[in-house]
């Protein structure tokens, strides 16, 4: 559990914190509204991703292909974001 906590903290620091900083720096007029959208998107992703991964690994894809599909989705979304 210690390695998961350290890895999760590093991942949050590398992905979520810069997205909040960029949004708060870019928008001047409706900053609170845009920060709310970013926070909502983070929350929805944190809820839907484990559900999707559970369905993929326990479904017909299996563990290895389910994790691969999850990695491709996460990588694609990070590519779009950047």
C-alpha cells in the first residue's frame, strides 16, 4: 500500500495540479466556473475509471487486455489534454 500511495501522489502532482494551474492562469473572467468544470472532470474520471477497469478485467477481455485498454484510454486522454 505504501508504493501505491507514493505512486498515486506523484501521479496527482504530475497531472492534476498543472491542469488546475493552467486553467486558473488562462481564464480571467469566469475563472470559478472553469475551475469547477476541471474539478468535476477529475471527480468523474476518478469514479468512472475503476468501474470501467473492473468491467474490463472481469469481462471477456481478461486482466492483461483490460489493463492495456485502460492504459491506452488514459494515454489518449493525456495526449488530447496536452
